[in-house]
C-alpha cells in the first residue's frame, strides 16, 4: 500500500495512532521527529471492518495515480466508536466464557486430587488485577483488555488467571492460545457486523453461524448480541 493511501485511511478516521516514536533523521534532514505508531491488529482488520472497500484495487493503484480513497469523506466518529466498542465487548465475553470454564476445570481437578479447591491468599488476591493486566497486555487486543478491566468482574477474572498460574498451568502456552481465540472472535464479529451493515440486512446471526464453528463461544456471542440489540 502506498503512503498516500495510508494517509487517506488516517484522514477517514479508520486508524488512529496508539503512540509515537522518536526517529533521528540527522541534522542534514529533519533532526529528531516524532513518528506516529499504529496498531498492527487494527491495520490487519481493515478488510474486515471496511468490507465495502476494494482493497485489491488500492494495492494495484500505481505511483502517481489518484487514490481510490480520495473521494471518500469521514464517517461520523460516534458510528465507528460504537461499532468497535461492540466488537470488543463481544470478544471480551468470549474471553470471560473460556476463563470461567477453565477455572471450573481447575477447581474440579484440584478437588478430585487433593479433596479441596485451592484459594488465593490475601496478598495474591490484592496483586492479581495488576499482575493479570501485565500478563494479558500484548496478548489480547488493547480494546479487549480495556473492556475486561472496565467490567465489575475484572478482579474475579484476574484472580482466576493467578489461580491457573499457581496451579501449574503454563501461561506461556495458555495465554497465546487465548489471544488467538479472542483475535479470531474479534475478526469474525467485526467482519459480520460490517458486512451486515454494508448490505443493509438483518442476517447477522446467520453470517456468524457460517463464519464460526458450532460451540459454546459462538452461542455465547449470539446471546450477547441479542442482549445488545434489546
């Protein structure tokens, strides 16, 4: 993709910087410049969140030619905010569901083997929210993590993660799997909501059932979606 096309994407409000980095171009040029940084996940999701755009055409547009995005105007900011917030909310629900099941398995296994469930000590419970946030940062999308941390059940979710770690679960293997699962849910939900809105249909549930395999995660997403609609 050309720099001019990317600039139009930013102009349209489809991407926003998540930070900056200082780059020293040397005294002969511009010196130290603050360069905006963008989320790789947000960039990768553009074809899903903007399915009405012909991304192949954009990639094929040669140097010196006008960008296909130049004629587009930014949408109302609140529309994108609501859309992305809903996607993050549903992906966070998938995380909650898997963690609840995993914690139940952990407790049942401990009770079967030792005769009792292991509970966190007071100090571990206090440090759980901060420690868990650090473990999940970079594994989950920032929007999903923010949604989880804003929820009233975050202390419980944090304690569940600490409980798994203390029970001997290899978080180095477990958390990347959770990250891939939530990213897959995020991508599938974003694609289906965007496609449904673009088509002007009410086929969201049918599209999701087509895009995701049958299981607890899919049914939980459908249940959350129904509650959001009401």
